[in-house]
């Protein structure tokens, strides 16, 4: 009988990629890189129209470099989460889960694109920098805190509901997810720091998956 995980020509034995570990690693990468990009943007953006923007150019450039990598990791996190549900997946909640995740990623990328455009404007001496930069900053805040954050909350609620129905995650983590999602839904704050709740949650979930998977693989028998 031929082993499907072996190459019949070379005799090389392949190892199948384990979904829980992949989800954990991708989630940790997303949580760290996305949180870092937000922190860099917050510390580089001017608080008022009169404050200079160009002095934080290196931070913004680094944030714009990290954001797409974080987005790719988040897509991987979504994919392996769906794979973990398998036949237990519910079409309704999976549609909401996938749609909200993609919308969150799209709005985040739009916000980062605005940051790159504002950085280019700040380096052009012929453009009235202060007014345009301040306007762009307010647009970024609205995109993140009105749309992206609420899409993240819907993402968390749909995933927590599937966890609750399938019992793939412990109830305390499910309840904590619901509570954090409600906070993101009702919060009215135009501060980028609010967006750090979501990557922190992904980081905790991924760490739990990684630790649980490690205990299962090291358990005798």
C-alpha cells in the first residue's frame, strides 16, 4: 500500500501541516505586526493641524511595510480557523465571519493607504500641508473607529458563536470574546488605541490554540 504522504520516486516522507499550529502562528504574527503598525502610526501622527507630520516619516514607512504582512497573516488565520471547524461549520455564521474579516482587512488597508498618501503630501513643499494632513487624519480615524473596529467586532461575535455551538473553545474564552466585541461595537472614541483590542484578542486566541495543540501532541498515546 502506497503512503500518500511519501514520494514514490525519492522515498521522501512528507509531513502534513497541522491546522491549529498554523492558525496560532499566523494569529501571533498578525497580532504583533498589526499592533506594531498601529502604535507606529499613533506616535507619528499629529494631534492637531499645526503639528508637523513629516518628522514621523520613518515610523509611518515602517508601519506601511508591516501592515500588508499582517494582512496576509490575518487571511491565513481566517482560512485555518474555517478549516478547524470542518463539517461542523455553519453556513450562516461562516458567511458573516468571512465577510466581516475581509471587510475589516479592506478598511484597514484603505486607512494605511491614506497614511501613505499623507506622508507623500507632507513631503511636497507646494501643498498646504497642515490642513490636508489634518483632514486625512480625521478620515483615517473614521475609517478605523467607525468601520474597521465594528467589522472586527462582528468577526469576533460570529467566531465566538461558532465556538459556542461546536464547543471547540472553552466557555470563558467565548464569553470574553463576546464582551470585547460588545465594547468595540458601542465604543465612541476617535482614538487609534481602541483598534489595539482586536490584535490583542487574536494574539490571546492564537496563543491558546498553540498551547493546546502542543499539549495534545506531547501527550502520551
